[in-house]
C-alpha cells in the first residue's frame, strides 16, 4: 500500500506541474486532507457499505471548486476501493511538492512553549543548514523535562534533557564516562 500512495501522489504531482497549477493544488490538497481527517468525514468516505456514487456526490458538495486533477484523484481512489489511501496519498503529494519546490517541513517538539523569536531562530538556522526554505510547526511536550528535538527531512536532531540523561545513564551502566 505504501507504494500505491507514492504512485498516486506522483501522478498528481506530474499533472499539477504539467498544467501549471502546482501551488493551487498544494493549497487545496492541504485543505482537502485536513477536512478528510475529521472523524465523521473519514468514516463516511472509508465506509465499505456506502456506494461510490454517494461518496462522489459528497466530495462534490464539500469540495466544490477544488481543481479537477485533485478531485479526479479522489474519484479514482473511490472507483478502485482505495478510499483508505486518500489521506496518505495527499500527505505524500504535499511532501513531494515541498521537495520539488525546494522547501522542507520541520516539527519541533519542546518541553515548554516556544515564542516567535525562538521559532524564527530555529527556522533561520535550519534554512541555512539545509539550503532551502523551512516551514516550522511547534508542539509542546512537558515529558521532555527540558530542551527540544526537531524532525526535518527524515532526520532527528535531539537536544533534550531526557536524551542527555538517558545517554548519561547508559554510559554509567557501561562504566564509560566521556566529556558531556
């Protein structure tokens, strides 16, 4: 199934580039994915006993004005009974567009809420290191004790107190202490 979501996302990317509507399709794909992720909408679309025609009518009423390429993808997934691939295919498409346009998405998880200045500093640093524009989403997780970690471009940058303490514990167990 993972290969299928990539195949469908790639096809949508190719069509959007060919038609010159990449930016429009990206914005709409984010909107459609977010709406489809809501529990009631997702339950309706993925319900096996609801006819495809009813699902298409639902999509038409909810997503009037969405680009034909995007609606066409959703129709195709319904026709092939791959409704469960809608959200993964759209998410993969969004990631592919960001790679195609030279940008990256980063998730920063910190022990305390970050202010705009801190987020801006992290964004600037990541943009310089990666050589591309970075979009940051910030999440707070008090279980980290202190510090933060960042997921970006398949990498993890872990600067948490929790990680530091875990590493220290492992070094002590092994009987090896280095300069931390």
